[in-house]
């Protein structure tokens, strides 16, 4: 049986279009410098509002990656 240890990090992704795209952006950008990404859990959703209009959707994620 193999044993593994995973590290958790927090990320915030943004998008002017949706929370889903914001989450995808965070994972995609993180994957360029982090390896062995495993699970992304949405921790919180919020929006930036200016002059009564939503300008950005923000998705806070907990992302796990396998350590050596």
C-alpha cells in the first residue's frame, strides 16, 4: 500500500463573467507553476461591486497537491 501526503493551499480566482470561470482561471494559472494538483474545493464565492454593478466574480479555493 502506498502512502501519500498532500499539501493544501488557498487561491482566489477572478473573472468578469462567472464564478465557474474564476475557479477555472485559478486552477489553470496555478497549474503552470505547481505540479500534481489533485482536488480543488470551493471555499467561498463573492463579487466586487462598483457603482451598483458587479464588476468581478471571485472564487476562493482550497487546492490540494501531492508532495514528494
